[in-house]
């Protein structure tokens, strides 16, 4: 059996070890320290925000963003449906009520049409959401201008979940810079990694300072350990921040590598009818964190293709299962993009496939993936 080709493995530059050794030599091992401060500053500058707060995960950053916009038990929070569960789990942490918004076909992200319907209905019922969590799926920016306009019109803060889209841009602006708060993830499979970790960014420096307070067990100012409110152990360690700084410096090269991988896939599949690559909206530049495509039923079954990839020791995944279909959220409300047809997010889940896309993927490995897919769909192709 050939070595397994992974979906999106960590990609070290070779310089992380020296930075970590330097950090260990300084004895700044515990959470906080100069590497954390520098990582926050460098990432915030890169995404055009005034500040950042490094966290233990992107999920922690979303949770604190919800607290910072004063989400309370029973409040509504609107969220993209086609995303990983971590985008919405923090809503449940606060005992708030998630409402899921369908995708639209141009970006696969939150539909402005569906969001407007949801906001109109919430206003009619006299209960607007406390926040809207917009996810930039697989590195592709959502239609931020339209979504931001709706959020502004209804005076609802936007939290931009850019966990997968660091290095992407929309109309010349960095992904993650449009909301009241932006969220990034540095999990092991993301475009840059600290092994685990995340970042909360904003122009509201007072809010970021409160986030740091809450993330450090909410310790009050006192000579002893004094606590008057619930806190969390959410801060990033100085050692992980050292890794993050090296990784961040290589972001441009990693984006270039993933975009080149997408282009090679796209060119290889161009002759396959019914195979459609994830679109890139005009005026945006995706980091192509994961290369994804959909298959028409006449071309092949996504489950059959995934089975053949797995048999060839190639890791591939379906597109995210929409959260409104998850048992965890069985009672949640959902607003569709087009009431005359099936939800866009459900169609993408049924037909979508995510391919190995790591920036360390070799040409030989990619050719192996391409050959496996072409073989998997060959019996149903009219032109071979």
C-alpha cells in the first residue's frame, strides 16, 4: 500500500525549531509572554485590524466574541449552516438559540437572500439576533458587502469566522477584517498552524482587553486570587505563539502553493462533464485552503468516488454536513436561499468532495489523486 496522502497536514518551514528553542531558553514557557504579544501584533497588522488576542482555539475566540456582544441565554444568534460544528457550538455554551442560514451558489457561503428573510422575520417577531456568525468556507470569502449591509441595517454585530480563510481577500481587504470581530484558527490542518490555537481580532481594543481578562480565568486586580465572574482558560501559550510567528511569515508562500494545487486539479478535471470546481467570486482571492468540487449524478456518486479514494489510501472528505441537519440542532430554525427548491447547502453536502490540498502536497501525490478520480468517474463519462 502506498503512503497515505492526507487532506491538509501541517507544513513546517524548518525554522520553527529554532524559534521554539529560543523561547525555551528564555524560560517563557507558560501562557503569555513576548512571543504571544508579537504574534498578536503581527497578525493584526497583516489583516488590517488594531489588535488581536491569541487564544487556545478558534472555537474559544468565537465563544468570547459572543460574550463580548452580550449574548445571553435565550438570545438568537444567526449562523451559516454549511460549516463545521465549532462555528455554532459556542452559541450553545451561552444557552442561546442558533438559527441557521442557507448557502448561496456563487460562494457556497451564507446567502444574503436567506439572511434578509431571517432578519425580517426576527424583526416581525420583535426579537432580532444578538449576532450573525458568517463563515468563509474552505478559504472563500462570503458576499461580505451584502451581508455587512444587512447587519448594519438591522444593527446586528457580525462575527466573521475566517478560521479557514487567513490569507484570502474580498475587494482588496483581508478576510476576517469585516466583522465587529474576526476569528482565525491555527489547528493542525489550517493554512498555518500552532498545533492548536486561534486568534480574535478587532478594532475595539477595549473589547480585546476584556477578552484577554476572560480568557485568563477572569482574575480581578488584587494581591490574592480574586474572582467575581466566570472566566476561562483560553489563552495561547508563549511556545505555540513562537511557532505561529514563523508560520505567519510563510503565509504568502503557503497560499501560493494551495492556489497552484487548485489550478492543477481544475485543469486536470476540465474535460470531465458534470464535475464543477468550487467557484471564486469576482473581486475575491481565495487561499484555496481546501480544493473542493461537486459531481452531477450523471457523472458519478460522491460516495463512490470517496470510497475509491479511501481504497487508494487517499484522505478525502464530503463537504460539511449542514448544521441544520445535525442531530445536535434538530430543533433549530433554518432559512433557505430559495423556497422553491431544495436548500443549496444540502445539495452541496450531497454532491461535494474535498481533496488533499496541503501546501506540502507533491506533484506525484497530486497526480495519484487525479488518476484515482478520473478512474472513479470513467465508467459514467461519455467522453474518455
